[in-house]
């Protein structure tokens, strides 16, 4: 609670500071003499925050006036000017000033006015402002929407305004003293409606939960091929990392670093794959449920929920056809180039010199020939340029939308093609179709249907190994720059290039390696219906059917590699792959979902309630089979029975979940807000007596800015909105570690080894482990306290949240329960341990316009730190063991290593060094080698000296942030999205760290900046310092202290990327009317255009060897056409 008090004290300080600062902004210092009133007004606007509103026919607008103001109040300035030019003025909140002509007193007739302000459903609007335009005479409507004004001039104008509604003006007519004003909602502000789950939606102003919404315009501003990539850097509370950007791969998203969230698409619980393969141009909005508001999704909501709503047509609108297409080029954004041939050979020679090799691989004459690079056999080869190329990416989408008074529709068809940036390496193709139709059958009954379908194909050469993209990326470094892909440069004879011929990129193509294809075909069909039983009470039903089929075909060819015998002019076979590989996977997923609800909505007086009860049932089958064959020839692509040697069937893998749900929302006068939700959920995974759980949550909100005392105070002119909110609740997670469905059952596992009995091989079975009968889902208690603010007539707005999630019930075994080793079983898991995620996220946005120039600047920030919390019965042998290995109430994922103390600068320093730095009496050291801090002062570097120096290496960062800028002037628009991160660790390994790793090359940045000999053939020559230790063949972490885990190598990663840039021009409508075109926009878009970082690789890559497929730098040319 001390953290919460500290947070609120800081917030209160900021409010007071802003109030005092902004009051200073209202002072005017200006001197002008004999200038037209209009010019003086413009100058006041330039030197202050005030904005003037007046008709151009204001009588004395061009009259000359003088002004001499020195830190004067606006009231004093206006009084001075009005005495010279004879006008009336009204100072409104948010620095607005209305000017009007003085009315001759003899023509003024006054009367009292009473009235009522209501919305389009005849419900009273409480707190609406009713003002006699051009004066200070105004009131606020009461609880019934009523108001009363005295001494209102006849023929004046009443101005009625309220947040979320169009401002309305009404002429005061002589004798008409009672009026009724019907206000209509502002359609622009309606876009601020946030979907909160299960068909419920609220205006952002009345939200009590930590829910962020992203609209279609922000989502579509991206060159990414998947939805997750389109969200990067745009949402507070969302952590992200694109660790592998191969064609079709998605960016990892986590809400507040809590794990993979639940995805809900048009009301259907879905997964990451479905979310990322929607055509994101078909998405209307995405809501991110970050706190306990997700509890309505129960047992799968512990990591938060991402709710997607696709586009629909609008009623009573004509059909609009939209075409959106682009064509672009992509290349690696940041991948270290390998050292060139001369650098490699020089480092290799130097290593042989230092290590005293008498038989050298390269002589002085060889080195000179490599430096010349012209003689046959000594021409360097650039594997980087051979493997990595600029490749195309293109996209096209056509959609049509519209509606009548009874039906509305949206149809869309799209295609994405992303080729690999690896030469002739295939890529990804995807076809999407989206259909949404709604029909109003009667006044009370409507139905709707939506369909989402896609075909996605990944295709690349069928190279050896389990990861077809790791080979060409590793080949960039493992293939030496002194060898070439083909013997004698003959493309019919792949050469032997090193210790692993499978890395010769000359082999890694469709012709010589084979073909891998992974094709998904899926369709999601939803049918929904809604019937109004009585006014405000509706019955809703949603039924969904999902079917997806995956077909994987992989054929890996046999191959041979050669060397060229120049003397004999022949190609000599030196090895290769003798056995072919053929496999096929056939799998499908079938899911049935039903959701039945009763929803009630009612407003009476200042009170508004919204309630829903219902249930949801989900059943999922995922059968899968796999077979392997050994083809007799590379040319045989069909699978024959005689060649099959393995077949595996995993069964249906049935899943089932059932939940009862409810939500109640109460709103009083748009200022006191209450929300309760709960779900009673069951999961098939657990024992029958542990399947069900209850997950409630509650949230409260107080819109202080709607209080009368606030509206009537001076601070109201600064704060447009101020809301405090808080939520607390319990959510569940049935995806617990170290537990599989039906582990609560006893029995045997078939096909577990085997043996020969009586000359026959018998397939074996093993008993299952002890049944897990007391374990159920993990539970997460989430606290969120937030503040929403807006200043200066909503031009500056923002929010800040503090959150804390305690997740209990993490599986562990009771180590104080002993089982004899002879039993052969492990202790069963129970819900024993816990962990914590805590942090902050914030968002701020400034939006304004100056004449025709519109602009906005926004920033978001997410900090989420993970703690290991409580464990069952921790035991330690001594205090050091507890310090080093305890995880009780500690930062999680701590990265332990030695602390570097610089590098040795001379042989003399090594000789006199008092600490055993290498555990070998410093006998392996030389100048440039790494020194370590002796933390405990015992004179030797060992495990006792390791300290926590970094963060987790293979997950989303602790800190993510983004900046978004948008500008528009007449038909031109420019948008920039920056994203960045900090507090993650990259630990270089293998190629990036070990000298000549696996007889291969190292990156140029590494080899070119080491401690080296001034004469590489003389071990006693003068040393030239560098950033890295001298590279010596055979050195690694097992035999040399340079390569131990330490702060010298580990990077605490920081970066800032220009993630998206888009510059467009929309042609004037009058140019297009003759062609019957509604809109035409041309644009230039880029992604990952530059990166600022402290690491030598793509900072989002987590692989230590740096060979993951990096982010692409993309340039697109596109158009959007509507007609």
C-alpha cells in the first residue's frame, strides 16, 4: 500500500504543479499601437494559449486600437480593448474567448427561459452547459435535465453543450419561455467506444478498467504482414519482440509481460495464429484488457485478453468499393557482415604465429595473393551478398461495404505475398476473405453472420535439419570467404566448404535440396441473433464453427559435394548425403462454440445500468498424423507404402471448457462508475473434483471533472477530464506448466521402448507416473489503479496505471515427501508456488490544429518486472547457497555472470596481477584478455564471484516504449511510429564470440577490432590494442577465461527503431468527381528504416549466435482508391 500512496502523492503533486504552471500561461505581455483590432487579436493568440471566436462581420473588427500589457490578465486586456472598439466578450473554459457586438440597450427585451435537455431516447442529460451565447449568463442542467435562465435577451442564441454530444444552438423567440432541447451524439466521439468483451462496449470516458483501444487508422498504418507487427509501439501496456522475422512469422506480444494473452475475434476465443493471420485492414478496432476486467473470460484470462472487432457496413449508406494495394522491397535491416577474406586470413595467420604453429595453413605469399584477390584460387567470395538479397513484398485488398435501413454488409478479399530475403528461398503467400452481414428482420429481431477464411502457404527449400532458416543464416558465417560454393565455379558441382557441407548455400535451393511446404486452410463461421424481449431486455446468441487443416510436405534430397582436380581436369566426389528424407503431416482443428446471453440496459434519471448473464461452451478436436518415408530417388515425389518406415497418430486431443458468466455496470451522472463481473468456469484438464473455479472482479471510477464544484472552479479551464479508477479481481489459467491433460489418471503409456522375447521384438509399455489428483489451474489476483486526464479542451490527454499481479498455484512438488528410488516415480505436482508481475504503463497525447495544419504527438511506456515470489519449503545448505540460489521474493530471470574489470594492458600487468584470473595461475593470459572483479577478495575468480548483471535473454523486454507522430496539411499526410525497448539481455555465443567457431568465420565488427600483432608473422612484435581479445584458434569457455559468461560480453539491450513511416497525398475531390472516384490516396511507406542501439545485431533477435532471421527494412509504394 505504501507504493500506492507514493503513486497518488506524485499524481497530486503533478496536478498542483500543472495548475500553477498553466495559470502563468494566462498572463499577456504585448505592446501594439494603432493596429486593427483583428491584428491585435491574432497577436494575442500567438503569445498566449487563448483562442478567439467571432463572426467576420463584427462591427469594429478593423478599428485601430492600442495595447500596452505587461504580464496582464486576459480580463484586463479585453476590458481595455472593448473600451476602444465597443464589443462584448465572454471568457470560456479551456482558453476560449467569444466576441460579439454590443446590443443597443433600447432594443433589448428580456425574458426568463426554462427548459429540459434530453438525448434522442428522451433520457435527461445531466450537467449539460446552457449558455446565452456571447455572455456569461449560463447554468448547468439538474438531475432531470432541467434548467432555468433569467433575463435572456429576445433574439439571442442559447448554446447547449455536453461531452460526447454535438453542441446545439437555439434562437430565443419572444413569448416562448419553455423549450425542449434534443441533443445528438457526436459521431466522432462515438469512435471512442471501447469493446470490453462479450458484446459489451462502453465509452472511454466511463471505463473503470485498464482497457486500451486501437482504431482502424492506427492499425492499418504498418507494412507488417501480421496483426501483431501492426500494433508494435502503439499501445501502452503491450510488450513486444520480433526475435525471428522470417516470412510469415509474427511478433511476440505480451500484455504487461504476463505471458501469451487470450485472443478473442468477433466474440470467439481464438489463438495467436488466427489473430496474426487476419488481414488487419479488415479490423475495426482492437481492445486490450490489461487488468481484472478480463475475468469475464475466466480460466484463460490470467495473461490478459486482446479483443478484435472486424469491420461492418453502416446502415443507410451507399455501397463503397475500396481498393488498397502496395508493392515494396525488403532487405535485412541489421545483420553483421562476416569478415572479408583478407581480415580472416590475417587473423588466422596471427593465431598460428602466437600459438607457435610450424606448419601453417597460409604463407606470406598466400596472404599477398589474397590481398591482391585476382589470381585463381585466391579470389575472395562474399557469402553475405550471395545469400542475402533485396526481395519483393506486395499486398492487395478489395472490399465493399454499405447498407440499407434493414441490412448492412462488409465483404473483403485480400492477398499478401512476402518473399524471403534469402536468395531463391521461397517465402509466404496468404489469401484472406472476410464477410460480415447484419439484417434487421423485425423491429425487435436481428441476425448476423460473419465469415473469416484464409489460405496460408510457407514454402522453402527442404534443407537438412529441423529449422530450414537456420542453415542459410549460419552459412553466412560458417562458410569461409576463402572458399566458393561450386568446385571450379561450375554450378553443377557443389563444393565442400568446411566441416558441415549442409551449410554450403550453393546446395540450399529447390533444385538441389528439395521442397518444404506448410499449407493452412481455415474458415471461421459465426452466426449471431438478438431479440428484444421487452424494452431494454435482449436475448443474444452466438454460435461459431472453426475448421483448419494443416498439410506439411517435406522432401529433402540426397546430394554430393566435390573438389576440382585441376591437374586431371576432373571433379572428385568428397562426400555428401546418401539418404533422402520424406515426411508428411496431416492435421486439423475443429472447434464448436456456443454463447447464450441475456442483456439488460436501462437509464432512469441520472442512473444507468447495464447487465449481462450467460454461458459459453467450447469443444475442440485436434487430430494429427505424421509419416516418414525414404524415397528411392530424388525424382520420386509421391509416397509409396514400401518406402514408409514410420507412422504416428496422436489422436483427437479433445479439449472442452464450459463457463457461466455475468457482468453488471452502474453509472450515476457519468461521474460515479461501478463494474462487477464474474465467471464460473470448468476445464477438462483437471480431476473432476478440481475442474471448476469462480473468478470475480470489481472496478470503481470517479470522474472528478463532472462534479459541480470542479466545473465551477478555475481549475476546470485547465482540466477537461479527470478520472480516478481502480480494479481488483481474480482470473484463471488452465495452461499450467509441468501438467498435461489427464495426468490425474492412472494407467500405462504404450510404445515406450521394447525388447526381444522368444526371438520377437515386443513393443514396451511403462506405468504412468503417480496420478496428479490435487492440482488445478493457477489463479491470478490483479490490482490496477489508474488515472485518466485531459487538459486544454482535450488537446492534451493521457493515462497512467500502476498494476500488480500475484499468480498463485504454480505447480511444484513437495520435496519433504520422500519416495524410495526403487518406486521409479516422481512426486506429483501440486499448486504450491507463486510469482508476481508489477509495474506501470502510461500514455500521453497532444492533438491540435492550426488553420489547415493538423498534428498529433503521442507517447506510450510499459514497465513490467517479474518476481519469483513464494516457493514451497525452500532449503539451503549455507548462506552462500541461499544468496546464489534463492528465488524467494526476488527479481525473476536474473542473469548471473562475472563482472568485467577491463582488459589487461601489458605483460607486466599480468605478471604482477595478484588475483588468479583464469584459475590456472594466469598462465593462459596475454594483453587484451579480460579481467574479472574478485567480489569476495579470496584471490581467485570462481563461481563465488558471479553477480546478477542482466535480464532475461529470450523473452519480451522489461521496458517497451513508443512515440507516434502524425501531421496533415490539406491533402498531405505524414505519420511516424517509433518503438523501443530496454532491460533485456543479449549474450553473444558461438559465431559472435568464439574465435573461428566450428572452423568458420566471425563477424567483421569482431575480427577487425581485436588486440593484434603489428607484424602477424612475429609473435614478439608490438601489440596494437583493440576492443576484443586476440582471436586464437581453439579457445572457448572450456579452456580460456576470456569466454566465460561476463559483463564484457553480455549486453543490456537498448534500442529505438523508426518502425513505420508513411507519407501520403489525397487528391482533391473536385479532381476526381468526373471519374466517379470518391477518394484517391497515394503513399510511400517504410518499416524499420533506422535503428539506434548498443548491440551489433538486430536488437530484437534473442539468439546468442545472432543467426536468427532479422527484421526487414521495407519500402512500399501504395494507393488507396474508393469509388
